C-alpha cells in the first residue's frame, strides 16, 4: 500500500515520542503526504509520557519544556497556550481548564553528606558552610591547577570534567553520581557525553549567574536567552504532565487524516537497493502486517533498527550496532503523608521546594528524586499528600531490574528513610515503572558510530531522528528539531542528512547560546 485511499504517498514514522509525533504532524500540516505512525507502547510520548496511577500522574524522568530555539517554543505554544495568570512570586495559579502550559519555577538541588547543596554548585554561604573551609580550599587549588595543566586531548569524560572543574570538585560532585547513572567508570565514557550535556557550563558561569541572582531578578518570563540551559530558573510544563502535550499532538495528527497505531512494533524493514520498500509490524497479540513506504522516519533504537533491516546490512555495520549500549531506568511513584522536617521547611506536609533532587549519597542506589507537587499540583489526586518520583539507573536484567515490585518498593523506601527524607510509616502507596533503553550510552562501540551513519545515510528514504533513533543523549527540543529537519529534507527532495546530525552538535544547539 504505497498510496492511501486518496492517492497520497505514505511516510512511515516509527515511534510516537516527541521526535516521531513532531515529524508526523509537520508532514500532515505542510504537505500532501500521508503519515502513518507505529508505536510499540500503548500510548504517546515515549519516555516523555505520563503514567496515570489511581489518579496520580507520573512524569517518566522529568521533562522541562524549555528551548532556546524559537521554533520549538512556538510549536509547543500552538498546541497548548501558556496559563494566563502568572503571580509576582513566580508561581503559577492553576487554571480550571486542563489544556494549559504552566510557568514553573525551577529548583534542583544536590543531596550529599545529608545536606542540600545548590545545583549547579555555587559559592553561596550555604555551600561554604556545608563543605567547610578545608574542602573548599582543596577545590580552589585543584581548579587552578587544572586550569594551568589541561589534559589534552580529552580522551574520556573524566578528562572533560577535570579540565572544567578540577580534580577535587570532579571527585566530590561528578564522579560518583555519573558512575551511578551509567554503571561504568568516567574513564570509559566518551567526552562527547559532556559536549552533549554541559558544554557551556563552567565554574565561572555558575558563579556569575549566582551573583546576578543575588542583585537582580531576571524577570518573570520563560525566555532566558543569555542563561545556560543548566542554569535556567523557569520552564513551561503541561498541567497534566508531559504526555499531555503528545496526546494533543496525536489528536491533531488524526484530525488531519494521519494514522497512529499503538502496540505495533516494527520488526522488519525491507531494503531494495538504496531505498526502504516497506516495513512489517507485529501487534501485541502476534498479528503481523506489511506496509509499503515511500519514506521512512525512524526513532526506534539504532541497535534494533539495524537488526530489523533485510537483506542484512554489511558486517561492519551489524558489528557496531550490536556493540551499542543502553542504560535502562526504573522510576517508582511513592505517595506519602508527609516528609521529614528539614531546617528550611516546617509545615504539615514538610514539602520541600525542589522539582528534582540529585541524590549523591554513596550508601544508596537512588539517583534522583522528583517531587511531583512542584511540577504541577494537578499531577496529584489528593493535594494533602506528597507524590514522589524515585529514579534508579540500571541495566535490563540486572539485580535492580529483576526485583519484584514489592521488594523494590521496600528497598526504595528504606533508602529514603536511611538518608532522612521520610519516615516509612508515612508511606501510603507506590507504583513501579520500568523503562528499557532510556539512555543511549557513550561507550561500548559508540566511538565507531559514524560507520553506521555513513551507511544509513546512503539509504535515500530513511531518516534517523530522536534520542534513540540517533543514539544521542538529546533533550526533547533537540529531538523535535531533528524531526523538523527530516521533514524539510523529504519535502525538498534532498538526501543530504548532515543537518539532522548537526542538531545538538553545532554551537547553536548546545547548552551555550
């Protein structure tokens, strides 16, 4: 079926996350092509979906809607307008209507030594008090030494972080947490990871930002043009969680005549010369169907994509794809009556003000803690409770991944009790969600990834987009931009895919403006 009933050409889109739905909707808005989306899960959003458990909504990983790209910001705003009421203290009054983007204050902190530190680390009085003069002196001396004696070339992530922060700050706030996230030593991770995530961040920029915050307010808007992405103070957020944005995108896609098929996993792509002739899907109950394609846009994991192409790709391409590594993820929603009281918070709920807390305590395995109340109060069924998101990084098949839900919840609650966040007697309910292939890793065969891209780019009608589709640790807006460029190439008839790969590689897409 290379044509739909109206005679339009079919564009197969694999994946209904931010990249896939952006591509499909852009095609339906701007062309006479017919977009058909296949999604292996039951709903939209990929890892940007919202899980609804008994009326309490979970954000899988935490998704700030913020971009320095005007096209992305306008795209979001077209689907969901910004809530009309913005109070002077920076909080957003929650409107009755559901379809609004809320303006949220961002507060992320580090929990270390059973104390809260600013994130990113700043030279505030709180930091000086928590670290002590001796440790701060070591940090300053090691930073000066690293500034003079740079490690060149940067062979791994440790070199990247050492050059920007010095050995003492690296060991204190980067090494253990990063290795908890990825499960390998920083020496085994490509410096490309640092370039993807924190290229524009430095000690001096963090200090300058902190000083600026002390002497002036940067306004009440969300367009913070001269601020590093890692330092932004406000962001937009759908009232009912990130999946709401992608549910609305799917609705518009279907209203324009596009198709979206859930629980349809793409298991085969047939290569005919330099083109993909079509794809085969399999439903949850085992039914298979063949779909002819004029163009294919893929956000499925690269390792699975290469394995699904027939006839088999060249040996070297299959070898590199097989060696690609992914980091998996478990998040647990935890409903509690209250938190333990901390020095800065004393109320009935003892609600901490953070959106995210980076847990760097070495005696627990939890990596991050979300407080959903502070993302959007509408995520909670009962506003007189606290709804937490506990995030664990793991490997599919390891001991964490294989723990039963009850055992996992017992372990997780024990960890939060041990580090003084809550009392286990205040726990009301929990829900465990496992997310495979959440993070494409910058080790394994990643240093040979260009051998895959040079081959897939030679397939004229195949376009790889999104985090897993490009095996790149992209933010949500980067995934959307890769989708936009893929659509532009299809509409123009160009086969030069370099502009897709330049997203989050060129300076304009990095953390620095």
